[in-house]
C-alpha cells in the first residue's frame, strides 16, 4: 500500500533558500544595547542569526535577549517559533544574572562556558559546558553564562543560544539592575554622560597644565603695540 503523506509539501527555489543561509564571516555582531553591555566583566559580542523580532513592551529594562539593535538585524529574517544566535567573549566575560519568558538553550561551540542559575533557595549553582555540551533553561529561571576557558586571555570563545518564541523577552534581575545603575552604565543616557566625562576632564586638565604667562611676558605684546603706534 502506497504511503500517503500527511504534511504539506512544496518545492523551494535556490533564491528562496539562499535567503535562509547565514555566513558567519558576514554576520554583524553587536556589543551594546543591553543594561550590562558596558559593565566591566560583562563585555561580549552578540550575533543575531535567526529571528529575534523586537518584543512588545520593549524598553525600560525589558528588551530582546540580543538587544534593541541586534534584534532588528537578523541574518535570516524569519519568524517561525524559535531564534538562534551566538555570543563571543573573552575568558572571564559574560552577562549578569537575567531571566527570559521562553526557553533558552545553550550549546558550547568553542572553549568552556559556565552556565549558572539560581536554585530554589536563591543560591547560585553551575555546570561547565565543553564543546557540543548543552543546557536548556526553562522560562523563569534566573541565569547567566561566562567564558571560563583556560589559556590565552585574548582568545575569544563562542557559545550558541537557541531561544523559543517569535518575540522573546529578556529582563535582568533587580539586583543586576541595581548594580548597573550604581555603576552609571544604565540607563543609556547615564552611560553617555559617563563616557563623555573623560573627554571633558581631559580638556580641563590640558587647560590646567598649560603654562601661565608671567606678568612680564603678558606686557610684551602691549608694549610692542604702543611702540608701533609712536612710529
């Protein structure tokens, strides 16, 4: 008896499928857009490969897991129930404790990554992931990850993340938010002011170190001008 297919089937042109191909060398990475992006120790680059449409209610601490800018720059622009991206970071770097409203699954690609979560008693626990190891966090679990690879401190490693939903939302814990606010890296306007301060300070210092004219030197231009007038 011939098998009768139950799922819809259709052919796809090469042009259609090439829109679903992402070359890692051509994907633009982003290192900002999240509350802890500029926090010392949390520096990382996020790559939006598939999906991550900006979530409803975006702003005021609620954002896409990849940040506002990256969520609008997917390499493969589809909305089919899941999202995929990469995180690249140096050893010792990773995001602060945060939460998601959908499942988030981590797959270690290179190096060693530490995935931590808050247990039922509010204490942190962790597991270390080696290449191709996986951990899957359910919605509501406060989690963080960090590159703990041993070796050269200037060698970045890559972690893949797959997140459920069409418009997933991420939110940092109140404790994390208190730290970034205290550090002056959030909200964005505070970070802008903080980054502008060194430039202002440098200008002030330059002016302060500029040699002051002595009274005699200050009088010379005026004396020369008077002499010229007498001629």
